[in-house]
């Protein structure tokens, strides 16, 4: 099957220190499939996310990210397969499962005639665990949502303010699992930084983060592992570090004299530009063979650009498109 | 249970202005009815009855003299066409609340928490019931106020059993349409559920009037829930038709059951 071929390291990185190996995975998905008539939105998804892990769910629009999330929350009913949250079946034991989740939807459905505070209080009341008001205030302070903002009706809120409110309602009960659908959509860069700080804090506290995004730099920064969905199927499941290895490093070699020699490049090396004083190469794998090749050549300078997750992901996107 | 109570409280809070305004209008209109009834003598009613077009006489049947009396006018708040339509529309609006919550995405935030889906329906039933009781109370309050302010000293209001019968009859009719609308509201978008339920209610009302005017339509007249809403007979002094109330009750219960079934099986998506 397509996704199994593309999985370079299904086991991913070592579990975080906070994770308990004897405890069930935060999320366990087995053969999850969702069809709408002839349309397959999600096909045979298999995934296990350990407690304390930060997991990024990548994919283009319509790839099936939100469908998978909504299946976990029992908002959608699967055609096949099952999913568990901390060992609780998402459907037969949905209440137990959802009691452990803080959810931020991609599109927040809020009643605009309510104030921010009324919304937060109402949603806090639906949680099993009581919300620590000081913790909530701290969240509001960090996201710069003042008391007067919270007293205003939501129809007066900007998109960014609504997003902040969404983040607060998801984080306020300190849930052990955060499911975040496009969390930074609508946040300005400063607030995005604050949000990453929040994520780092909850991660330090041992919470598991499962976030969907198409902002690759965000996922690269926040997540331990990623899964790439393409047309409802998993095209890649890997640690962020491992996925970077899949991408070639870009190397630029400058010479202080003209070099006319035609190099015999080792496997995994590709010359993308060649002038007498400059070579540009894509290097997959170790750099040793390239350094050996350059020995004896008049090298003035060498720049090595770190492999980016974006390159890997874009490659998978393009493969899917073609 | 606590979550369900919070959801109910929130829904009530959001509907409070609509409920207060409708209730006050109903009470005011009822007091006005008493004022109008008190300002006419028995001979006036006879003249009005004589002026009625034959079709209206046919619809009212033998109840025409009872309806066109002080007591009949005062009781009219429980079966006045305008009031009935307004209350049916109000009931349909509230009964389709789950559809609105799903459409706006608010249901996502609620159901992503440890809350069972059926509470969306149970809460709505409670809201519809409370609304019906409140509206009936406001009609009653309007009658009391009108009697105290405008009725002549020798006039007596409708007897308690008659008021209770008319109120129960109207309550069952509203509950019936609440059930129908809720079944639609659990299955469709609000943009579909509300017009569909309203259209069916309007068609049923037309059918009921049509079958009264054209006996040939009586064979399909039983399909209209309005056939089982019989306030004119109650104004005439007939006893409460339990069979009719049971039909309306059964339609309501069927609607609620269908709504529970649909909401527990469907995908919650816009």
C-alpha cells in the first residue's frame, strides 16, 4: 500500500521523558476509514501517538486532516476501523475519551451574542475537571485578552481575538491531550510566538499535542513527529529529524580559481549549478564523500544549508499531484 | 446532568428576549381581547354573526354563537389564527435549535466535551415545553389583567375547566409541531429544517380549513394535525377530546423519537 512504502520510520523518535511506557498511547488509530458515498475522505489510517508527544498532522486542504480529528471526537462516525484516546474507545467510551481532550476547531462556531467570559464559563462548565481561574487568567494575560475584552460580545471580536478565545477554551482545563486544528490560523506573528510558548509549557507539563497544520515551519518547530496525509491516505509518518534526512542538503562551494574539472559525484549528490568559480549541489546523506572530492581543489568557501522539512513535504505533495 | 443544565440555561438565556417579547405581546393582546369583548353587547354579537360570510360560518359550524360571545372572544386567545400561527412559528424556531448549533459549529465545541449527543435534543424538548407553558401562562395572565381592568362587574370570565381544556389543546398542538420540527432539525440544516417544518404546518392548516369547506377532502383531512385541535367544540362546552389530544401527543413523541435516533446516528458536520 502506498502509505506503507513511504513510511521511513514508523516508530519515530524516542518517547519524551515524561511519557510512561506502561500507560496506553494518547491516541491509537487502527484502520480508520471514512467514506461519504463514493468519496473516501480517509482510508485505512493507522497511527499511534505516545503520551507527552507533539504530533503534527500535515496535508493540503481536503487531505483528510479535519476528518480524522472529527472522528476522534466522535463528531463523525467511521465507516471502518477504531480509535482510542488513552485506551478509551472514542465511540463506546466517548465520554471518558473526550473528558481528556482540549479541542480547538479549525473554524470556531461561537455565539456572537455572548461575551467572551460567558463563552469561556459555559465551556468550562462542560468539562469534568474544574477550571482553575488563575490558570485561565494567566492564559488570557499571555494571549493579551484583557478583562474588558472578555466582557465584550463576540460580535465585536476580530478574527484574531476569536482565535485567542478558542485557544483559551481548549487550554483552560489543562487537558492531558490537546487536539488543535490549524491553531495559528488568524493569529499575528507575535501571538503565534506566544502560542508556541504555551505549547512548549504544556508539553513540559506532560500533555500530548496533536495538531493539524499546513504551516510547515510551525510543525517543524513544535512537533516531534509528523504524518502527511494525501487524498485521505497517509503518505509519510516520521520524526521531524528523520524527515529532514529525507531531504538533500543544499551545498554551495566557492572557488578562488577557475575550476574546469568535471567532477565524478558520489551517489546521492546532484550538481544543480556549475560555473568555473561556483558549484551548487544537493547532497543526500553524509558530506564526507563530497569533502574528499573537493580535496585538492581551490576551495575558498563552502555553505551548507540545513535540510528543511518543507522540502520533504513539498516533494510528497508534488508526487501526489503528479 | 450538570452539563445538560448549563446547556439548557444558556439556550434559555439566549432566547429570553424572544420569549419575553412574545409573552408580553400575547398578554397584551389577550387583555385587548377582553376590552373588545367588554365593549360589545349581546345584540352586537348577533349582528356580527349575521354579517359573517357563509364560508366562515361553515368553518365555525355550530360553535358560531359560542365563539361570538363575551366568553368566546375572551377564550379566543387560545385559538385565534394569528396567535396559533405565531406560536407554531415560535415553536418551530426553538425546536430546530440543534440544527442551528450544528450549522454554526457550536455543537462541535459542546460535543467535543464529555457530553452525550442526546442532550441536544433533550434540552430542546425542555426548552419547547417551558416556552409553551410560559406562553400559556402569559395568555392566562393577560386574561386576568383584562378581566380586572376592562370587564363589566357582572361579567364572569371563562370557567377554569374551559381555560384548562383550551390551554391543553393548544399546548398539544404546539408540542406536535415541536416534534415535527425537531425531527427536521435533527436531520437537516436550519435553512432547510425551518422552512420545511413551516411549510408542512401551513399546508396542514390549509388542508384542515379546506376539508371543513369541501367535504370531499375529508378523506385526507385526518392527515392534518390541526384536525385534532378542536377549540371551537371546547368553547361550546364539549368535554376535552382525549382521543384528539392523544393523536397530537403521538405525533410529538414520534417526532422526538426520530430526532433522538437521527442525532445519535448522524455525522455532526456542517
